[in-house]
C-alpha cells in the first residue's frame, strides 16, 4: 500500500485539502467562531457541555440514531441562551421556573424552524396509506439536514481528541475528566471553573501541545488525512475499489 499511494492520481491533493480543512477548523476554534447548526446559533462545546451531554447519553456523542427530542436537547445545551443559567447572572432568575419556560420556548422554536408539524402529518398519512411500511425521513427536509450538521459539528469538535478517547464511547470522556483537570491545572495553575468553561477543542489542542512538549519524539496525527487513508483501505478490503481503479484515477476523492 505504501508504494501504491505514490501512484494514486489526486491523492496528494486530497490529503492537502484534508490538512487545510483541519487547519481552518483549529483557527476557527481559537477565534471563537462556533457558527451554526442548521439555522441555530451554537457555542463551542465546553468541557461542561460535554459532561452534560454524556450524562444525557446524547446520540450525537455516542454515534447513534437521534430522535427529534435528542436534537432539541443537543441544540439547547449548546445554545448561547443557556449560558445565562450557567453563569447565574440574569435578573430573570428571580422569577419562578423561568429556566423551564425558556427551554420550553426554545423547543417550540426548534419545532417551528424544522417544520416538525407538517412532517408529523406526512408521517401519519404515510402510516395510514402504507401500514406495513416504515416512514423514511426525507433527506432534504430541515430536520435531516440539521441532524447531519450536528454530527459534523461533533466531528470538528473532536479533531484533536487525545489518543484513547473514543468519539463514540459511552462514558469514556467522564473517565478521563480527572486526568484532563490534573494536566491542565498542573500546567497552568488555574481553578476548576476555568477548565469547566474551556471549549473542548481548546482543551484537546492544549493537551496535545503539552504532550508534544513532554514527548518530542511522539508522532503527530492528522485526523482527516488518517480518515481518508482508512477509507481507501476499507474500500480495497471490501473489494469496492481495485488497485487499477486507484492508479488509473477512476477513484474520485471528492466524490467519496
């Protein structure tokens, strides 16, 4: 495979695109550019957000099939609005059950923007007309697109995750919390709250830098490049792609 890689047309360009995409993702993190999931503004996932989502068994962290309710919880936990409840700085806290009201209003906004009502009617009609068949969520509907973007957000968040931290592990992240806090506080001498509020990509980047400083000979990894090479290997193992396909240029990286 090592000899073959040098002969694959387009591989060098695809690897460069993967590395550049990873660099841009890191730059966005340091600039605080979290952006949107669908039409919903989200923050960079913090250590606190991550711990909460793991305790809630979020399918977006466990790489499982999510429901609409799972998506709503995921968007609420990452929303800028929820920060006022974390910081306890809003005068609205003086009112009774205001946090529950805000989360309820947010859920209604999610239903409205994702057009859940019409989707439920379409699913109900389908079940009446096709009682023995399963309703399939349309790929182009807002709900489907937002779910895909939520998984993409998680992939970007975990680009620099430490070795051994499974992106789809059940409680792996919580198991590593003590180690993360100990490493960060030993290095930077900051309180717990500083680590809890830290965006997860920044935590991973700093842990990576600390490891590189302590172990200069340890190899560096590029998640997107490694995923691209693993994709080629899987397709060859499954006999979906042959060496001739790769060498002749019939395998188009931008399409796979």
